[in-house]
C-alpha cells in the first residue's frame, strides 16, 4: 500500500484592501512559486497576467475591471 504525502498548503495571503478592483496575492511560503496564472470566471475583466515567478514575500497585483464583488471568481493556478 502506498502512503500519500499530505496536501501541499496554499502559499498565498490575499490582500483585499482595494477589492473588488485590485487584489494582491502575497507568497507567504519559503519557496518560489513558478508559472503563476490567474483567470476570471463571471462578469467583468481581469487585466492579463503573464505567467510569472513569485519569490517568497513578494506579491502579484490582480486588476479587475467591471467586477461586482459577489458575481465573479478569480482562479489562481
């Protein structure tokens, strides 16, 4: 029988101080996050975010246009 490693913890703290138009993802882990991508599901528009590398302690800014806080979801991969 194989044992499974525990789930990998989500490394982000989400800064919603300027929501719903700006959201910042802060990498709270000790590891680099590679190929970070974000997409928007629902109404509005997410300013394109190139796949990026996010070093520990650094943040990525997600800018949303025409979004109501209750009808859209940002998916981070």
